[in-house]
């Protein structure tokens, strides 16, 4: 069990570090921001769909097949993500802010980001309770979408008037809720029987919602055929990497 705790906490730390590194890199090289971000979003779509379809849903279905319980918890995950966005007026926006793409409700965005990171932590912890390879696949899928997510949230704070250092600090504080999610998932996993039976499909629903509702619509604005092809290739690459991870599973 100590090994599971170590892997889970390390995974969350790596995801948070990658997000912070990405924000700092973009700050230092602003010219890369708009050029690369859409391709990162495409890559994220593939990673999230791959994580849900190749790892989380098969793991949730392994014991009793793709049952009504599994599909119900996937739908609950999708609906919960919708509620988080609507009730807290938070939208996972991955496009840099500008006069043409304004944002508001900076503090509500931070709260929503914290809730989302908490769910990510639950997903990582629950996945490692299944197996190390499933935890690794979930961590990869989350890492793929975490960078564009945090860049979008960073842009919201900058647009709202926060200084860059303050925006980075607040983003970092919001990311700490992922550790809370991991701790709760692992703590309850040893006390509540079959906790992963609903947490894993719930996480799959969350992944599907983010990819389908938040990320793909942002790619529809691209009208140039060449860039659309590159976006599709990045999406396939994300799917392919999560497919290859399945060979690590025993």
C-alpha cells in the first residue's frame, strides 16, 4: 500500500510541475503561445479519449462486463462535469485571452480549477488502486490536458488584472487540491469496498466530457486545411500513446 501512495503522490507532483513549467515557458517565449496551444489541445483530446476508452472503461468493465452500473457512473461523471461548469460559471477555456476572447469571473474560475484538480486527484488515486499501469495511463491522460488547461486559467487571471507572479501563485495553490483528491481516494479505498467500481467510470466520464465538450469545440474555429490536418495528427498521436501504454498492463 505504501508503494501505491508513493506512486500516486509522485504522479500528482509531476502533473503539477509540468503545468508550472509550461506556464513559465510560455511566459518567456510568448511567440509560441498561440502557435502551439491549439496543437496541445488536439493532443489532449486524443490523450483523454485514449485514457477513457483504452484504460478506465475496460478496467471498470473487467469484473462484470460493461454493466448498467458502469454506464451509469460514466454518465454521472459527464453530468457532474457539466454541473461544475454551469453552477460555478466555470469553463475550461484553453484559448489565450485577448480583446476578441474575453474572460471574467476570475475567482470563480480559480474555484472551478480547484474542483477539477481535486477530481483529477481522485482519478489518479483510484487508478493506482487498480494497478500501477492503470495509474500511469491515467496520469499521462491528465498530464496531456493539464498544460492547456492551466495556460487558459493563467490567461483568465492575467486578463482580470492579476500580476503574473500572483497568477502563477494562485494557479499553483489551486493545483494542490489534486493532492487532497489522491489522499481521499486512497484513504477511502482501504475502507469502502469496491470504491474503484464507481470512481473509475466516473473519471472516464469526466475525461470524455472535457475532451468532447471543452476541447473539441475550440478546434472547430480553425478553417485552414493544413493546420486542421496537423491538429488531427496530434489527436491521433495522443490516442496512440495511450494505446501503447496498454501493452504495459499485465
